């Protein structure tokens, strides 16, 4: 089973929001490489939920892909921060997936801690200059992160 890491700003969607909602749409991805990763996700895939752009960035829990990719509807909404004037109902280059809650960690696993783990040296998250909001996680990296809980 493929594993993933997906970033969200907690004031937009946090692990606790997902816990409260149970399931929601993951949209607004506006990087082609990250979008391509979304398009390979399958229902049942697990992902680490990463809180970004906040006082304590880090992995806050686990979610599950509950529905595979489909055209991102917010790309067509002019009042959305993620609106794309070039997108249309016939030709929408962006994708969204539905996600569901699995687990909130007792504490956020901070980025500094993740960077100290030799098993995570190849994880794009800990590499300098990596800004992807969606990225694959290997089985070994998944297990190494789970061991930090």
C-alpha cells in the first residue's frame, strides 16, 4: 500500500477538524508534481497529516484516502483563494481527493525531530528547499515516523 504525507495549514484544516468532520475534500493543491501524486492515490491509502505554516509545524496524525481523485471544484470558484481563471468545467487541470480521519497523535511530531532521524534523510519533507504539499512516503519512512509517536 502506498503511503503519503499531505500538508495543510491548521487554520484552514487541522487534524482535529478532520476528526470532527470524519471526512472532507482535500483541495487547493496548485503544484503540478503534488497534483500528480494526488492522481495516483487510491481509496484506502494512508497519509501523515502535516500541519504547516504554523508555530509548531509537524506531523499531527494519520488520515486515509476515502475517494480517488476528481476535478477540484474550488478551481472554478472565483471567491476561492484557489481559483484558477484558466480552469473551466471542461478543462480543469487540478485534482482533489476525499480524505477521512484515522488518528490524531498525542503530540505533534515537530519538523526538527523528523530532520534528526537518519531513516528520513531521503524524505522530501526534510530536504532543503522542498515545498511540496503532497509527497510519497516509503514503507521504511512510514514505520520510522510511527515509532516516534
